[in-house]
C-alpha cells in the first residue's frame, strides 16, 4: 500500500515528481557506513589532510578544507595523485540541506571514475531517478531505484569499475560499472562512456578518482580503493 500523508504529497506522487513509498520495498541502510578497507586496499583519503590529492593540473596540492575526518568541497576540482585501472571503490558523502535550491543546484558534486566517468552526487531524496540524479552515470544510466537518504545524512557508494578494453587502438569493450548506494544495487554492470567535466584521458588508460566542485558544500570521508587483477 502506498503511503500518501497529505494532499500535496499525493499530487506529487501522481505527477511522477516524487516516488511513492511502499511498505515492502527495500530501503537504504547504514550497513556499509564506516566500512574498513580490506587487505590490499589503498586508503586515498586519510581523514587528516589532503595528502595524495592534487588539482586537475596534476601537480598543485588540493586545498579542500579537512575537519573532523571529512573533507569539504571548495576551491576547484581535485583528483588523486595515484591512478587506477579496474577497482572497487568505497566512498561516503554528505549533501547539504538546500531547501530553496532546485535540480542541479541542490547539493551537487560528482565522483569521476578513472577521471572520466561521472557518478553523480546530488540531493535527489524521494525523486524519480533520472540520468542526472544522484547515483546516475551522468546523462547515461539512471539508477534502478532511488537509494538516497535525506540531506545531512552520511551516504555510501560501493563501486566496481572496469576500464574500457582497447585493441589496436580501438575500443573493443566499453568501461563497465556496478554501483551500490546505501546497501541497494542501483546500477548493475552497465556499459558506460566518458562524460563531460572529467580530465582529458584516452579510454582504457588508468586514471584517478576525481571529485567535482560544483559550488555546493558536499562532504566526503572514508575513501578507499582496492585494485582488481582482471585480465
């Protein structure tokens, strides 16, 4: 049974602007919050400073503020000095509460896998998932379900990424990604192409993790990567 607690909520649900809530559907949870890096993983944010992160010129140290174990978006895009091929990524994020903002102006940031494929970060709580909402590969793949929590709550991404395969200078297999947000699988081994806003890097090359500054004070913490040995 759908729960419509007010006439306004009923109108929003019927118009498709927000999702109805079912008693039986799976809900986002905190099962992966604070997940510890497994053996062989690389901690790319230590919670103390911006060591290992640079601006997109690849050499200027990143200048995001670090407080109480998290970093806050500001002063431009940043990326890891290290580069990765196929990997598992764990990352936690917290979007601000911006009730007067709408659409892409509401808690916007992004996680660029390999520096070139944007996994959107946004306040999309209760919205019908589109290709530019939180959990989407920007303008390509919409989340299968809306797994977002309300703003001001820590959320998780657990990502498995396989870079594109190149033979004789041509892409023979596109990059692939699986995304679990807050314990719910929202993208399942989808083929993806590079998205706007990343660094200039040819498909199939190892790349950094890039975090986007879209002008909103999104926070990140507990970021680690385990490289996969895939032939």
